[in-house]
C-alpha cells in the first residue's frame, strides 16, 4: 500500500536523526509531546499514552521517540463527527510506557521541566518537545522602502501554554544560555514565550533542532538557520518558503488520504522496531499481514 510505504519511509528518516542519541537524551522530548499534544488519564489504571492529530508532523514527533524508547505503537484513523476540527480525518496513536505515565501523573508540568533542566542535552530535548507540540517558527520576509527599497527578515520563536508560571520558568532557564525571551499574554487566556532577537533565535535553533521530530518545524528551522548565519540575499528565501508551503500542502493531502484508506478498509497499523529496523504490520479483521514495503 503506497500510503503505508510513504509513512514507513518518513519514520525511517526520523529514526536516522537519533543515530547518535541515547534514550536518556530523547526521553524529555517525548514527555513534552505527551504533555503538549498527548492524551492520558491519571484516574484510569491503564498505562496508555496517546496522541490524536491530523498533522503528519505531530504524528512523527510522537512515533519517533516512542520507537527509540523501545515501545510499540498502535495507529488507527477515524472521521470527526463535528465541525470543531479543521480536518475531518484524525489519526489516533497510543502506546504503553508505565514509568512515563506514572511520572506525568505524579508531577506537575513545571516539576517535569525542572527535572530536565540540570542537563544541557535534556533541556534542549525538552524544549524540542515544546517546539514539536506547542511551538512555532515564524519566518516573515518584508519589504521596507526607506531609506531605499529592500527586503528584511523578521523571524520569531513562539511557545504557547496556558500556564504562565511554566513559561516564565522556561524563560528563566534560557537566560543561563544568554537567550532572553519574554512571556506575553495572548487572547483566550493563553500565554506566549517569544524570542525575537535574530542571534538568540539562531542559538536556540542550533541547540534544539537536533532533538526535534516534527517535520514541519524541522523544515522551517532548516530554512531559517542558514540565513541567520550568513545574512544572505532574501529573495531565494522567499522562493524556498513557497516551495516549503507547497510541500506542507501535499503532506496534508497525503495525511488525509492515509486516514481515509485505513478507515475505509477497516485496518490498523502496528508499528515497532526489530533489530534496528522499523516494522509496520497491518491489522485487518484481527489478523496480521505484512505490507509490501
């Protein structure tokens, strides 16, 4: 099945990013993805940790660390019955990692951030999870006409959360790395941690991007970093941004198609690693079939 083969290729590509990492380094990213976009119930005895999304980037940000941590993933799709979501089709993934579930349920989000703030790698990984789930990389190329017409780059890093105390702690720790963000209130009782200085955005991205697994965020970081390093002509960047958004549109169409195919054929996917190889099995009418990948 072409859609599953494509998913398999994308997962393998993300797994390659972890080749020089240890589970210890990747664990904080997984925590924050669960805290940000994940689902879990602390009052329920089962140890499932899940995610529900219509974005391939969020999906890969969940699947990649789960596989590296040695756990198996069940994936299925379904149509939304309401008009709340921007996309009718949703992908649901879940896994079982008891230690992570117990830790999340016994500590606040701030306490978990404090837990990972004592190691550089773990702090960068935790913030990669923030970017993968609740973050945004804004790249604005604008034109100024004074004193003469020219393009200028206006980038921004944004992390959103409803807990101002949590974001202020994030802001405080980053000051130790000479990165000075600010926390602002946003409509709907949400707060934003923002970095607007170009040199500090560059430092932040160099620290955090290696631990990110959201393909949408990685794509933007890969576009932005070279221009922050060299102050190149911005016209090629505008063209590359168009290409990037075109690719993202195609990925959204692909994700919807994958969801429709799995739902209409009544199939689920079992995703796991075996001997360093990513395996995807198709569950169909309670039987397992190996797809031709």
